[in-house]
């Protein structure tokens, strides 16, 4: 077998245990952002299209803005 250019990092601890207050939508985004394989990384624009950002208005900003309930 040829070694891969990036490490295979199987999850040893669930994100539920690491960030217990983060809901499933937030954990899904975090899992995508923590991808080890650089060919599977998403762009910032793709990240903004994730469901956790769907209810934010363009004017909303900051963790206390309406729509950030998935975070807290």
C-alpha cells in the first residue's frame, strides 16, 4: 500500500462530548470543517450555504444575532 499524503484520523471522541451545547446542525458543520483530507475541504462560501446559516439575514452579525440558536 502507498501511504496517503494526509493522515487518517479516525474520531476517537464524539463531537457531542467535546461541544455538548452545540446542536446537530452545528456539529455537522464542525465535522465538515475539521475534515483531514485537503481534497475534501469546503470553501468559506460553501460553508455559508450549510443549513445552520439558512435563517440568518445578511445584516445579522455576531453570536447574539437572530438565527444563531444552533450555536448556544
